[in-house]
């Protein structure tokens, strides 16, 4: 609901949260200008407050999900547990990205290259950490499913051929 509202002001440009590959300083300037005061206010007061809830939920729920799956495949105690921390780290990067965006929205037109660079750094960090997390999650799910299939396949073969 809030993203489409901000997008109406953005004239086809993507908002910074929705650019996982980052953005240039020129892009940020153009976006802030195109948004206008009403668009920047919608971004600051409608989009950002909602985006302050998501990173916490993402970090906690996905950390617990991966920890659960790692425990199921007996990798929880192997140090692989630390991979569960990718989700909270991505959530932290999202919060830092949001703080950067808030700073840009409040301080426009007095933006600094450093403020834009730091905001983009956290956008990229969020994207990279989230991507690595989901790759690890998919690998863990595949391992879990293969072990379940192998376990059930072994059980069925013993049942169908009790002499083996």
C-alpha cells in the first residue's frame, strides 16, 4: 500500500529500498527531485514506518527457521549454526539502510556524497546478506528433503523385503 503511494510520485523511478543492486548518486538526486515534497513526505511518513517492522520480523523468523532446519539435519552444532545469523544481519543492514534513507529525505536538497554512499552500502549489504541467506536456506531444505526421502525409501525397502 505504501510503496505504490510513493511510486505514484516517483514517475516510474524505483524507490531506493527496491533497488537491490544499488544506485548512483545522480539517481538519488533525480529521485528526490522527482518525488517532490509530497512524495518525499509519503516516503518518510508512510513507507519508512512500515519498513521499520519488516526487518525485525525477517531477522527473527528466518533465523529461527534456518536454525530449526539445521537442527533437523544435524548441522546445528557444527558451526553451521552461525549461518542462521545471516537473517538478523540482513535485518540490521535494512535498518541502517532505512536510517540512511531517512537522512536523505530529511536533508534534501543538502545531500552529501558520503550520506548517499553509506545508504547505498547498506542497501547492497542487505541485498547480499539476504541473497546468501536464501541460498543457504534452499541448500539446507534440499539436504533435509533428500535425507527424508532416503530415510523413507530405506524404510520402505525393508518393509517390502523383510529378508534383506
